[in-house]
C-alpha cells in the first residue's frame, strides 16, 4: 500500500509497504516461489527489458521481500531499500555496488568485528584501500581523506562501548570530499535514530537484530537514494545475496512492533545501567542514556533514547585476573543467555574480549578500550528486577 498521507512512524510500521492479494489477507502473504509466469512472450521480453515493471525471479525481486523493503524504506525515510541475506551481505553489496578496485574507504575502528575483517582483510585483497580511524575524532576522518575516498563507514552507538559520533559533522566532512557517509543503524533502528535526516547517504541494517527482535533469522538491508541503490541492487541480483521471502515475512512481523519494543528495550536498559552505576563491584558503565556518558549531550540530540545495549567493567576480586572476574559473573547467570547475539527479546550477555573481538590483537583491543573485564548486555524484555538478580557480584 502506498500511503499518501503523512502518518506517524508507529503507524507506518504497521501499514506502510503492505500489499494485499485477491484473497484479501490482512497479514502479508509469503511468496516462497522462485519464478513468476508471464502472460506471453512479449510480456516476458518487456519484463526482462525493464519496460514493464513486475517480478521475474526471486533472486531479483519477490513480493514479500518488496513489502519488507518498502516498509523499512518508509521508516528510514529512504527512497529505496535493497534487502539482503544478512547484515554482512548488506555491507558487501553496498561496497561492491559503489566502489571499484583502488577506491578508498575510511571506516571507524569501532565497528562490528566481522566488518573489520571484511574491509581490512577480504575487500583489501580485491584492491579496496581502507583506513581505520577513531569514531569520535572528526579530525582523523578529515586527515584520512585521499582523492580516491568513496565511503565513510560508521556504527553509532558503537559495539560494545556505545561511543556516539556526530552524524551531521561526519556527513559534512564526507560531502566536502565527494564521499558518501554510510551508517550501520543496527543498534538504534529508525525507531531511535534516523541517519538520513542527519545528512547520512546510506544506511546499513542487520535485520537479524532488532528488526526481527526475537532471534529467529538472518537478514540485512541497504537504504538510500534511488541513484545510489541502483548499482547496489545490480550487484545483489547478479551475485544472489538475496533475502529469503520467509525471512522477509518474519521481519515484516518484527517491524510491526518495532517502536514499542525499542521503547521497552531502552527503558529497561536505562534502569539496568543506572543500577549498575551504584554497584560497588562495577568500575564503569557505558550507556548513551546516562549523564556520565562522554557523549551524553550528543546522544540525547541524535537519538530518541539510549537503546538496549549496556556495557560495564566488573572489578576483579583480589585473587582474580580481569578476565576471571568477567567470566565468573557471566557464568553465574541463570536467566540471561550467554550468546553473542543482540536485539533479541531475551537478554544476552557477552564477554567481548574473548568472543566478538577475540580476532583482533590484544593491543588493538586496548586501543579501542575493550578491556578483559568488560561485559556487554543486550537488554531484552524481561522484568528488570529479574535481570538485576541474575547478576551476582
Ligand atoms: C550483527 C551485526 C552485523 C552483521 O549482521 P549479520 O546479520 O550477522 O550478518 C553488522 N553490523 C552490526 C552493528 C551488527 O551488530
């Protein structure tokens, strides 16, 4: 359904993008077929030639996936969305669509560990130049620019330390250099932060996280202007990093409750973070909604709320190393799931130094501030008192 009135975001979550078939279903249908029939050869030729819109083959487009794309595009305020098989393939499709060998990318050092591997290892082998800089220091971004710089790539807030960058400032620096600012908006979702409104050009999503919201399946998305998304879509339909129709349907259901879920995740995370700050066994808490957060003022402007991710450092007891202290607290939990995933309705707890960030060197970890006693909690939707009781200091 194309909505010709300006509805509130919560309403768009439920109503934007939805199409109904001749059967009048109220919840979106799942089209699990691979190909689509044509009335005759002329129609087939017109579809392939691009003179008649319509589906051809589900590697290219699929009605359920299209509904997901249109709904997410409406929520992010983007002209176009390209859905992908995972968050990582969204990043891959973005780079493959927009960059050539020899092009240069400036990326935040504080991005998802696999994103560091993709840029710094795999894409580098194919001739992409990458410079990693500090998320929060705009002068490093400025200094890293070369005549070949094509993309700036950030996550804000970052994982796991929830550092926040000024999207408007980085967009300004990127645009002056004729580069595009890409924001991985996985931690916030459009319910909390709208990067395109702040000047970013492209948004990446791992739909696997809060867009699903219940840890069921993998998916991703790239969003931006029609012009920028055309080559991204061109890569996708050729390389086949397509979202499955079933997963698109799960994400459509997830998006319907996005706003109430994100509001609840944020409220519970804020309550837990506030409580953690009062615990004698906690050395430091990282949460953008706390007044003690270094970029609290910026986060309050740029985000509706702090989001669901809280990290903290636990103080080792006299006979313990930092890692032992962290592992002891994590291993004593009975309720919170020990898993590296986030964005699930079930709270999850992670030791970044030995899991998500174990593939980077100890020095590099220290450089970005990930110490051995750091613990990350992706706060789910349980009662906060039960989460507090599960942390046995
Ligand atoms: C999980 C994650 C990704 C990768 O997404 P997948 O769906 O697991 O491929 C990318 N960026 C961020 C910030 C993530 O948390």
